C-alpha cells in the first residue's frame, strides 16, 4: 500500500513539478493579488483565489497542448511530449478539480459563478477553434477568439478579486473591464511575438499560429493593406496556406510591412482603456504596481 | 460567421446527442430528485442540481473512455472511437464546465464545495489507477477504488440534495451515507456483471476489468478461497495474468465458484446499511421510490 501511495505521489509530483519548472510569468495571480490588496480583500481568501486562477490557467494549458499536439511550451517539453494522452488528460483534470476546490474555498458565490462561466467561455472558444473553419480572417472572429482564449481569464482574475473585497457592482464591473482590456492587449502582443520573436526566446517555432490555421491581428492587418498579394488572396478566399515556404514567405513580408506596428498600436489602445479604468481609483502602491504591470504587457519581448 | 456558428453547433451537438442517445440509467439524478423532494427542497434548484450531477458523471465517462482507449460503452461506440482525442478531451471539458456552472447556479456554497471535492476524489482515483501498480488484490485497495470511482458521486447526489433542503447536519450526513453505501453496492454489482453478464447485454466484452489489470471483488473472493490455484498464485504474487486464455480460464472458474455469490452477499450488506439510513426517515412516496431504487440496484442484470 505504501509503495503504491509513494509511486502515485512520485509520478504525479513529477508531472506537477514539470509544470511548475516550466515557469510562466504568473501574471494572472499577480493581478488577483494586486487588485484584491488595492480593494482591501482578506489576504488568505485572496491567496486561495489567486492559486485557483493559476491552477485553472495551467489546467487549460495542459489540455491545450494535448489538443494541439504541441511538444514544446516555454521551450520545455510539454507533458504531452513525455506522457501518454491519458496521463495528460488526468493531470489537466486534477488541476481543474484543485482549482474548483480552491474557488469553492473562497466561500463566495459570485466568485464560483464567474469561475464556472470563465471555464465555459474558455472551453467554448477551444471547441469553436477545433470544429470551426480554420484560417478565418474576420476581425470580429479574431477578437472573439482572443477574448475566450485569454482576456476572459484576465477578467476573472481582476473581477473575482474585486468580488471578495467590499467593492460595489459598478467597481466590480470596472475591474472586470480593466482585466479584459489588459488581457486583449496581452494576447495581441503574444500574437505579434509569434511572428517577430526569436525561436530561442519564444521556446517554440516561429509562425506557429499560421501553421495551425490561426490568423492573428498582424496577418489580418497585412491582408487589409495588401489584398492583391497572391498569398493574401489565398487567405482572403477562405483557404489556408498550403506549404511551409508560403507560410515563411508571408511572415517575412508581414515583418517588413506596417502590419506589425499597427498591431502594436491596437494593443496600446486596449492598454489605454485599461489604464483609464485604473485611474478612476485612488492612488495607492497597488495601483502603481498594476500600472507598471500594464505597461510591461505591451513591452515584453517573450 | 453564421456558417461557422452553425458548423460549430452541428458538430458539438452531434457529440452531445451521441452521448444522450447512449442512454444510461440516470440513476444519480434520480437519487438527487427523490432525496430533494423527500426533504422539501425547491424544485427548480433541485433540477439544476440533478442536471449538474449527471453532466459531471458524463464528463468523467468521456475522459475515462479516452484514458482506457475504450471503443464501446453501453454497446454504442464511445466518442473516443469516432473523434480525435482532442475533440474528446474538449467535449469532456465542455461537460465539466457546464456541470460547474449548474452547480454554481444552485447558489449553495456547501453544494459547490462537495461538487469540487467529489471531482477531486474521482480524478485522484483515476490517477491512482493509472500511475499505481496494476492487478492489486488487497480488499481495502478495492474498496478505496470503487468509492472514488462510483460511491463518491452517489454520495454527492444524495448529499447535495439534502444540502439544498432544510435538513440539519446530522440528516445531511445520514443521506450522504445512504448514497455512499448504495454506490458501493452498485459498483460491486457492476463488477459481478463484468464477469457473469452476457456481452450483448453488457455492451462490452466480458472480463474487461481483469484484462485492464483491475482485480474486482469476485476475483478477490476467489483468491481467498482458492489460493493454491496456479492462476490465483500469479495474482497473489503481485503479477497480472499474461494471456487471454488465462483470463478466460480464471473467469470460468470464478463463475463456477461461490465467489460470485459471496460478492452478491457483500453488495446486500451495503444495501442493508443504505436501507437502515432510509428507514430513519418518515414514510413518504419518495422514501418508497428510494427503497425500490435501492433494491433495483442489487437485482439489475445490465
């Protein structure tokens, strides 16, 4: 019995340590802690909530990597690359279960509701991506996708923190909006880096999105400016690029076009909206940190 | 856009309809409804809860089939047999998310806590099974496994229903115990049927458990009575049976031994405990239905 318990712990711990080691910026729990402290939430409840948010995020990444068949994340092999699909599914489910348990331990019904709603939005987004047509070039489709994929959990990170403080409904709504806009900017910058970053820094091959049939903002900008480009034509006709040479060719042209800079400007517009929300709050050290974190999002290079 | 939305709905609906069509006895939500009505819970809250329980159950089945690589459940191809692993993972996650959302809509913190705890127990059980040694023959290991796999959700089905009624802590504990004992009996009968049932009725090949390295109660009973049998020896030495002939051979000997009847008697002991809980409650039509349901569990043949 003891051997089995130990074996179990060793193997699962190996999986979890692997996930912990793979790093990440922990930006979501940081947002939760800063917003909660700024609004005077109870510290222990806040820490439970922040852990719940980060575990939910990690759970979605684990299943995501399995779905995409991704072998690297943050430059480190995914669970998926080293474990059976079954073990990967279960590790994700384990993290979901722990996240739900921690969310319940906040003893806040609004938190639990937003937690469940956010999970629904994230999973629906993934289902749309899997069952929907690939290589869609509509801007509203892009924004809906990155809201589901990223901004919804940023919104939950800030919104849940406000919900366990004494904030009233209007203030909760403002902080949800702050998180949402920050999340949109975060994902746009991520999408830019997928095209402009160095593989060594990204920890994954460049142009991954396009290769997976995902058309991101810089690509959409390029299509609007150069619709006559034969590669633009392929995408605008609702088809995907057929080979690696075309993908790398289009990326090269995008990098040399204003499309990248336009995407940066769009991210800055979201950042401005987020800061407008923040500036309605009284000055405090936490507000200052949140402002710095917000600027950091648009300036990061990995 | 509309095409994509439609495409999405059609495909996901196909998956969900497939799951709905595949039937099942809906015993868990029935327990929830009967216990809740017996204790005067609000009907709309109860229906939300019952749906949440059934969706959680279905979600675990979907991921389970992926993990086991099962191609048939209830005689119908699993999602896993017809869809990619990614689509199966996402369908399970979608059902988890919906279940969590419905649990949150009960507006009951104890319900949400028990929901999250139960999910944790179920997933931990699956992890133990995957990472632990196969073909374990200890009785306490067997009971822990079937509690995690089945009885924990039966306990939640009855316990959560009590939690949204006016039941006090003692009564809630008694109804959780009722569900737990009923769930243990249910799984023992399931495990007997895996050895004695007809393939056509089971909807899957006979002896599936043993083939997957799972030693169930009838097998454990046989090992205790016939430890000198060479096939018993293999299992008692901590090894698995090596080939199909040995598996079918052992099953045949178990079927002709008292091991099956002993397992039935053990299920009846759990049923008796469950009924003892039930009989502490005043008579009512719901109590009567629950009693009939409890007897049905030990008498079913599929």
